[in-house]
C-alpha cells in the first residue's frame, strides 16, 4: 500500500505490469500425469469408461453439467466444451494407464489483470487422491504462474462441497470467504466459497510441491512419505 498526493491510501504500484498471457492449447508433461487440451474424438472413450466407475453420478453433484446418461450425451457435451476458450478445457491423463481419467479447465481468464481460475474439476474415482491428481493441479498452477505470468490463481466451489473445500486447503489455497446466493444451477442456490493463491505465495508453494513430487518422497509401493500439507506448512507464506 502507498499514498497518493493527497495522503490517501492506494494500492501498491505496478508501473511495469505487462499483463499475463492467454493459456495455450498445448500439453503439459508431468511424471505422474499429462495435461492435454480436450479433444473429444481422442478422449471420449477414455472419459466415458472413467466416469462409468461412478454409476451414481456423485462426481457431478456440484458441477454445472452432468451426469450423462450415455456416451452420446457425454460426447455432445465434450464437443461443445472443446470449442470454448474460456473455459478452456483439458483432460488429465494418468501416466500409469495412459488414459484420460478426468477434466479441468482454466476459466474466468483475465490476462489484463492477471487473474485466472481452475475449475470444472471432475475426476474419476480411479484417479481421486492419487499422485497423478495432485501433480495435475501443480502443473496447472505452474503454467499459470511461471509460463503465463498470472498474479492471482483462484478456486471456487459450492460452499456445501466439503470435499472440494478440503482439497483447496490441502493444495495450498487460502480461504477468501463466501459469496452468498452467487449462482443458481441445476434449479438450486449456490453460495460460493472462494480460495486463492497469489504470485507472492507461489515460490514457497512451488518448493513444497517439488519436495512432495521428488521420487525420494515415495516408497517402493508408491506411497507418500511426507504429506503435502506438512511440506506446505514448513514453507509458510506471509499473505
């Protein structure tokens, strides 16, 4: 914070702010996961099989769309989703199987002010709570901050979605608050919980992720030795 000529408080200056960059439609390679731009023709079979492992459609409860009753319905939705630049949909490929097992999208993309959100996160049961899922979130963050120059990275969810709220905190997001009666979807109200990571948080958070992703952090059965929240807590940021 600084003061203007009248002594009034104003935001800290950004004299050389160049703006951020629109996310490209290019893959991101990881050790456990690969992020690929959504291609319905290539990915529909994998995603249909992956989502079939959730026959009750629970993973779609807090999504704006789904569940889909057939492969045809899913294919139609994927085709529409693939045509938009915001949200910009990607699939999460599990390297262990080589198959797409989930979706996520950059959205509310605002390069001029450096704000971007990760959303539409839909993971099949097979990839939930795995190294691939965690690394995928890291890869999205890394591109946003290191490659594209964003200042603020957001996560939002229905305030009643306890799993999503726990995930945001585990991944290193800070809780910003609740926007009450923010959205109407699927014929019901949504109070939206907001979370964020700022560019000044990122160096410490990135270091924690790199420690967690180090092969030495996993035993011979692939189980983690140090939990990610513990490593994040050891590298606190001053918000």
